[in-house]
C-alpha cells in the first residue's frame, strides 16, 4: 500500500487514516481480539469519515 498527498503532512495524515481503516476493518477487530493498551479503548489512529461509525472508546471521542 502507498499513501501520497500534495505535501508531506497530507501524505502522513492519509497514511495514518489508512492504518486506522485497516485496523477497524480487520477480522481481529470484529472478533474483539484486537487490543491496544486496554480492551475497548480504541487503537489511536484516525479513520476516514466513512468509517467513523466503527470507532470505539477514546477513538470515538477524539477522532
């Protein structure tokens, strides 16, 4: 996979959203087996707007 943008900052923002989308769309997330620090707190990555309804825990508050 690759992420690009009009500048470095946009490319990083898009790459972080891609990571978040990959995590939230994974079978591990769906099964509840994917945990970062504490169960149900989220993963710390933003997601694109069309996936915001999947956010959990702190991710739901901050992203």
